[in-house]
């Protein structure tokens, strides 16, 4: 045995939609390298609707991390058609947290979507905020962060009002909003 | 020296990022690259005419200057046995594990991306020959790729300065190298001819796939030059060319983002490595 030149890997590259289609329609039922190559075909030919629809149907609840990650890492442009955007919104609200967060990363990276609209009803957690903070150069991100700040301020005021009433029965120092002058 | 204004520099910076994945931040662009790019532009056939140069690059009308410009931008600092604890991890942990998983007779394929002038890939080959008994049992295929054509040429030539081989123990140096001048050493012919080197851009997924599938990918000190988006893209590409349970080894300052679940992060020997899930 020795060092030798070349590998024995077979290259899979689909040339027609119908060749690739079957692997997208049933990702769980085919070998991974075929599915990844089918994703390449669909992304290169901008078949986003077909791709998203199948991804959501098969992994809307759970699983598929490798295909979700691969697909969105390969997406070099923002989808503009309303049918694609609608599916992105659906995925943002899906039960599959991996899918939801990966779509979130994609739309933030794109910097081409109105985030106030896209992220309506999406529960924004700490990791979302951390990601948004890294992308403050994007106008859509700044606008969304402004909205979050305004809403947070309203919430804080409500909470402080609650504690103001509550602390009437206690020492002022027990009021967590004491230093805010409320 | 040709003076390139800030706006033009930023346009060029975006083009470089798109083409190579390398992202130059504002401070480096101004402090380091402005002068270098000005000098490159002056010495090029465009003699300081930025617009003509930029247009030729973007529309790929001048592939020779484009390749020279990519060679000029890329960073190529490396030497033999650099961060050798990772090579120990390879021969002591990873290869024995893969040997148990792969079919008898199946070769073990290792990719070095980017390989620069070849020191990493030759180091891996030497480690396998010296420290792994598996070379008696299996074939190994070692492939190095880099976007910089001058580095690939150097890797194929296999001639290195003393500074580059300084970390190699003397007995190994004697076995695998021939001293060709006071300050240069040439890799032994058989070893040189057993490895493959190719000019290839890691962002070109189809060319990457054409290389075949790999058991181990070494990609050290490249991702640090990429932005988040390109980093994820390249890591996903590596995932797609790795065989099941294959390994990705990164530089000590690099990591797969925590929210990417393609790899399992584990410690093997002295190294942090990433195993394909």
C-alpha cells in the first residue's frame, strides 16, 4: 500500500429539473450526496419555491439540519418573488427551531427584506439579538432594532408601573425600578 | 505609486470578497492594502488607471492579471510541521478510527485546502509514512488545493528554504529531502510525485466536488479571512465532500459556528476537531 494520486469519488451533477426533483421530494429516502447535488441544481436554477415547499413539508417540525444548513449556505441572493417570501415567513414560524433560526440568519444576511414585516410574530430571543447586533450596518436591521427598543421601553414602563403600585405596600428599595426614578 | 481613493478601494474590496471569500476590513484596507494595491496597479499593464483595471477584473477580460491580483492578495505564511499536534491527532486517533469504519481496500483521502506552497500536505504525508502503520494496509490519496497559482507551482516543485524546514527533525529531513544549495531543500522525488496539487477556489463547489470525497479535510488559517456568510458557505461545502464520520481540522483560531449543527466538536489528543454528524 502507498500514497497514490487521485480519489475514487463519483461526481453527481444533475442537468435536468426532473432528474433532481425526486431527491428533493423525498430527502430522507435518498443518499445524502444525491440530495446535496439536487439542492445545488435547484439553487443554481432559482427553483426556490419548489425547494422551500419541500423543505418545509419534510422538516417543518424537526430534523433535516444538514439539508437546511447546506441549502441556505448556498443561497447567494435574496429571493424576491412573493411566493418565495411567503414560504420564508412560514419557515420562520415553524416548530423546527433549527429551520426557523437558519432562515432568520439568511434574511438578515441578505439585507434586502423589511424585517419589521418578515419577523412579525417571530419570537426574538437572545441569540437573534446577538446576531442582529453583528449586522447593524444594514438599514433594515437598524430599523428593526429601533422598533424592538421602542417596544421594550413600553414593556419596561408597564413593568415599572406594576412595581410602583406593588411597592406601595413595601419599602421603596424593594422596587426594582427604584433607580429609574419611577 | 498610483493613489486609489477610498470609494474605489471599497469597490475592489467587495470584488475580492466575492471572488475569493477574503474580506478586508476598513482599517486593514486603509493601513495596509491601500498602498499595496496602488503599487500593484502602477506595475500592472493598466499603469495606474483604476477604472480600466477594475473593469477588466470584474468582467474577467484579463485572466492573467486577475490571477496575478489574486496571488497578490492571498496570504501564504506556512512552514513544515506547523501546529504538529494536529498531525499527531491524525495518526494516533483519526486514522485508526477511520480504518475501523471504512471497507477493506478503500483508500483514505485527505484534502488540504488551502494548501499554500504545499508544506502542510507534505507534512501530513511524512507523518503518515513515519508514524502510521496503516500505510502498510491502505492506500492514501493526498490532495492540495489553492487559489494562488504561484503557490501551487511552488508546491509541485517542492523546493523550500531553510526557514520553512527548520521544525523538521534532522533524521526526517535527511530521509525526505535533498539539500540542493546552501539554503534550499528539495522534497524527495517519489514523495513529490505521489501528491496532487491543483489550482482551485474553495468557493467553486462544482470544482471542489469534482475532486471526489474525503475522509479528512485540513483547512487551517483560511476561514479567519472570511466574513460570516462565506465562512458558513465554505464549511457547508466541506461537509458535502466529506464521507460519513469524516473529519474537519481548522486552525487554532478558527471554529465552526456554534449554531451550525453539521459537525460534532470534539477533543482528540491535543486537538479540537470537527466530526461530520
